[in-house]
């Protein structure tokens, strides 16, 4: 077989699998959309839930990392691996013990991320304006929007910690759910 035939066969298999399981996509999409709307309506609660989830992720990853570090203690980099695992456990414990302070810290990180992402996107757009013709302006707009979001988050601290994470996660869940609903409905018809 050739590569184009393999790609065509793979695409038809994926399409068949989506058609066969369209109800699962629909249920997942509806659930994500509902969770997204709930996060948008109650952003502080969603922010705290997200912070606690992150805390558990760090804690569990740290415990697993610690176990793996001692299991493979003969490997080079033992001390760096040990420090990394202990830091993850510590970060998890702090986020779980003080989720409201964790929300503030994560909000600062998100604000800094949007600022850095915005600057990088603007620079990318300016660098590629000849190759991307009219489309480079959309990238420029996206970068400017990222910087504006960063400004709203950072300048509004500490108050923006009450809504930023929950709202952003909610919007992401809502759009992700809506896209899965669209995929499911299209697969049902096809």
C-alpha cells in the first residue's frame, strides 16, 4: 500500500468509528457544555475546584515520582529526581491546604502566560506577514487579544482571581462540548 491509500483507509476507519459511537460523543459534549456553563456561572467555585484538582495532580505525580526515584536510585540524576518529586508533593500539599491562595497564584501564572503568548503571537504574525498574506492580521489580532486578557487579569488582581480561571476553563469546556455535539450530530446524519 502507498501512503495516500493508508491515509484514506485510516480516515474511513475513523469516520466509521465516530458514526458508530456518535451517542457517546453527544453525551460527552452535553456534559462538557453543562460543566462549562456551570463554571461560567460560578467562576470562583470552578477556580477552587480546578486548583484542588491541580493540587491532587501534583501530589499524586510527586508520590509516583518519589517511588520511581527510589526504585531506580542507581540511575544518574537521583538527587535531581528526588528534588523534583519532593517539590511536586509540596506544591500539591500547598494547593490542597490553601486552595484560595492557590487560585491567586495560578491566576498570576495564567496572566503571565497570556502576556508571553500574546507577545510571541504578535512577533510570529509580523515575521510571517508576507507568507500569510491577509491571514497574518488574524494572528496579530489574536496576540493583541491575549495581551488585553493578560492586562485584565493582572491589573485586576487580587479580585480577578475570583473569576479568571473559572471563566477561562468554563469557556474552554463550553466550546469543547459544543464541538463534540457538532461532531456527534454530523456523524449521526452521515
